[in-house]
């Protein structure tokens, strides 16, 4: 069946638009029924970020889960990777994160994790979608079998300890001046605490959430304030998380932005030298830069590409036994430690390299010169513009113009009504012309469809 609710990262949309209390309650009921297996007391852990709508969705989910007999453990505002970790460590049957990640406050979403801490498979999501469309009344728990709900108090401390344990016990961050931007989101307390406890001098921004300011002019999608702060306090490094702290980007001491491709390269090279890579390569998406691929080839490492979305990266990592993967956007998955992207843990692995090598971050994080890469979005209101013959012809011509040394990636967004057109090659002007060729064709087709 088609996916009506689930996108590439759970269910996401406007709060009180797509994400209503009614839908959240039904998601709790449907997901709970999909995971009620056996006669034991079933438990679900629920975390959230700092959006105002989190309260509404949280209590609606509680109603849904308890109505099918599941006990609920409420974690409060915590990073997405903390939910995945606690789902396993608390022996829960299910984990839920209420977040729209890097989106503005008006959006929200529901991410689901199985008892192993991994995001659900497509098959399970399809099963839940089927239940969402069904009448679940006859399957609700009897009055005496309803679930209970309680808050867990020491969640942040558990996650901070977990993150610190990913580093060698004798490694200290003493002497490092670090600016951490928490995007006014889920990591606003845990990330600065972890860095401080490890000995760093910490300057925290984006740590004053008010329900409305998550990701607003802060965080990994808006690094200008972080860059300014790094230069102001002469920090060694700036670290930017997103709203649910599952992705990370870095700013070096010169104020230059470092993306996920460079971070994956640093970690992969370090782990390769230390004999920690489980396979001679890493997993990334079709959006990762060709420069990364060429650099890894020079080290004797491969780059395995997947569809866009950290879930697809992780699926390939699990299938083929890789332990480093991620996305250019900063989702870094280190499966020796976590079952999902973890911005703080990835940052700590980079900081370990910085401490060992005692070189500036600008040197450590410049592993390769990226190929010119251009990404443009074309909004559409309906239909399937990529199936249009004129668009297909434009794509074919654009690919031919780039030749063997370039790439063109065209894909619909998994969360918005956009078609993303990305091109890269060693010639910037050639890339721009190729991308514009496809975008112009898409715009003409979508405009014609809107006029009908």
C-alpha cells in the first residue's frame, strides 16, 4: 500500500495540521497493538524536543498507548539518540521521539524505535499505517488491563554518562575552548554538561528554549551565530546540533563551516589507522560529495552510497557490517555506540582526534577539496513532474553535459512537496548550467499543470 503518513523519518507535519491529537492518539494505539506480543507488561518510552506542541502530542500518545494496555515512561526533553539508547537499556518494547528535527517550531513529528533501538522497517510502518485506517475500538484493552504512565527523572544523566563512555577513560578535553550551539532543542542541557564534565571550557548558545525558538537562527541549519561566537571568544571549535540533536556540523577556529562529509572522513581515517573500522569503507548517501569518494579511494577505503535518509544508511550498514556512516547534512552513525545518528557522540569522536593530534581544527577537518556541488529545489503542487517526457529529456541532456566526471541526482523530498536537483563536477559553471537545465524544465511543467 502507499505510505499516507510515514515519510523518510517517521510522521512529520504541521502541528494541528497533519499532526493532531487525534492522529497522535491513533498512532499510539496502532503502534502499541503492533508491538503487543506475549503476556508480559509492555512498556514504551517517550521523549520529545522543546516545541510547544510537544505537550499536546505527548499526552495524546499516552492516551493511545495506555488504551491498548502499554505502560508509558515519559523522558521529557532529550535527544533522539537518548530515546533509542534508553529503549534498549530500559528493556522497553518501543521507543517514541516527538520531534520534527531541524524543522521550525510549528512542525512536529513522531519517530518510532523498536525494542532494539533501531528505527522501524518499511514493513512495520506499513502495518501501522493499515491499523491507522482501521477501527481499533474492538481491540482496546479491558478496563483492568489499561496501561499506566510515569516520568523518569534521571534521563539526562544517563545519556551524558553513555556519551562520555564512548571516549577512552583517560582522554580529557581540558585546554579546549568549545562553543556548543544546541539549537534551543532537545540537547540544550545534556550536550554542554557532557563537554564540561570532560574538562572543556564551554560557551553554550541556543540553550534557552521557549517552545517557539527551536532551530530559529541557531543550530546546524543556521550556523551564522555559532560562527560569530567562535570568532568572538577565539574558540578552538564550534559544534552545532539540530533540534533533536541527532545531527552535527562543526565550525573551525577560523569560522569555516565543516559538513558531515568532512566529519565522516576524519572519523573513518582515524578509525582506519587504529584498526577500528569493521569494513574498509563507510556508508553515505547519493548526496555525499565526489571529493569524499576520491579521498577515501586514496586511503584504500570504499564509499557505499544509499538513498537519502539516515535510515537507509543504517540499513546498509547493518546488512553489510559497516560501523561508520552518515549524511552530508551531519547525521553521523557510529554503530559501535549507537543505533541512530548521534550529534554529541560524533562530535566527541572528532574532539578525540583533535586532542590526540594537537593540530588546529581547520587542518584536521580539511581532508579533501570538495567538488563544486549545487543543490536547487523546485516546488510542485501535485502530479508526477519527473515522469514528464520533456523533463526526462532535460535530465538526459544535463547528464551528458557533465560527463563521467560529474553526477546529477534528482529526487523528490521525503518531507516536503519539493523536487531536489543536485549536480556536481570539477567545473562549477558546467554544474550550474546542468542543474538549471533540469530546474527550468521542472518549473515549466509544474507551471503548466497549475494553469490547467
